[in-house]
């Protein structure tokens, strides 16, 4: 079981505990006083700085942060749904940067939820409801047209479950979104990028506007990595997304329009009938 919080702060030791999804580890960040990285079976899941919840360490989380920043005028509260909880990094980010926002987090791993709540407690003033449920089942309980943002960052182990990759799943996302709302998803793939191409084609079958943010090496199929897909029926802030992604510590590219259509290479939208989980990352990714 986890050690007491006071002991951890003095000695900065790793906390390990079995959860539904495997062995969870909370590893202290040696460079930041009250920051932790969550790993499940050795795969990094989240990074949280309790003293500075607006700090986003992982590249893909920083890119999702850009989407959050541009979802509404600065500081304006939003309604946000987070599919996949991890250490609640992005929910904390929204609460810090957009006070009075109302948020729902859907995380299937109830043991992980208990661990994070105990060891990395949410701000008592944050309006965040956490539901221990499957992401698609939890999304189905969100009222029609409620959300400004739906953010999907769901991994079982290191793979996105098949039922969260289909047009039917995106039908539920669109139902929950306001007409001007945005969907953002953390996707992981490597060469030959068949999963990523299929996910873009799937989103294009349900949304009018798309953008993809990723490292150039990932887009060229040179290595396994993360890409953030952004979709909406309203115009996307492409110029500002491009500027922010390019100015990150590890710069990213934004693809959209014809270039993004060409990138799919004629991939077909994915339906529930043919959906499969995202590919497992090679072992070298986590070394």
C-alpha cells in the first residue's frame, strides 16, 4: 500500500500499488518539488505538479493543453469531459487555467482512481466529478449538447481499446458536444501508421473540421509516437495551434485540409464491426 504523504514529501520515494490495470507507480520528479509521474506496468501515463497544475510535462499533454487554451476566450469557464483519467492532469489544468469550469472525468480503473485521489488529491475547489466507468458507457450519460470539450486519452495498458476508435463512438462524442464544441484525442501509432490514418478517416466521416498535431518524425512514419487529433464542426484556430505547436520545447507540426486528407492514403472509416485496438508500442519506447 502507499506510504504516508508526509513521509513521501520528506524522502521523495516511489509509491507502488496494484490497480485494476496492472502495477501503478508514482515516481517523484527530481526537478520539481511536488511533481509525480504515473506509470502503469512501466508505461508512463501522466505527469502532475501539485504546486503548478498548469505545468504540462508530456509533449502530447502540452498539445492537448493548447486545444484547451483555444477552446474559449482565456479564463472563461468551460464544460469538459475527460475520457481516461490517469492522474487527472488535464482536469487539473482546466481547473487552474479556467476557474469555475465544470468537468467530468471517466476512468474505468476504480483502484487507480482511489490511489490518485489519496496520493495526489484534487483541489477541493475544483468542480471535477470523477466517475469509475468505461469511457463509452460514461460518455453515454453526458447530457446532449453539454460539453465544450471532449478529450479522449484512454489506454488499456499501452493500447487504445477498439470500441473507442469507431464512427459509432464518435457519434456519441458529437451528441455530447455543443455545436461549437471540440473533440481532441491522444492517438499512438508507428510505421506504417495504419491506425492513425484510419482514425483520421473516421473523424472526417463525422466532423467537418480536422487537424492533427504531431512530431514530424511520427508523421513521416520514422518512429512510434503520439499524435493529437482535433475535430469540430466549427472552424478550428489553425494558425494559433500551428504557432503554439511550433514553439513547444519539442516542436510539433499541424496538418489539416488537403494535406491531412492526402495523409490518410484512402483509409476507410472504422466501424464497431471492424474496430481493433491501437497497436502496441515496441519495447524500446519505454527504455
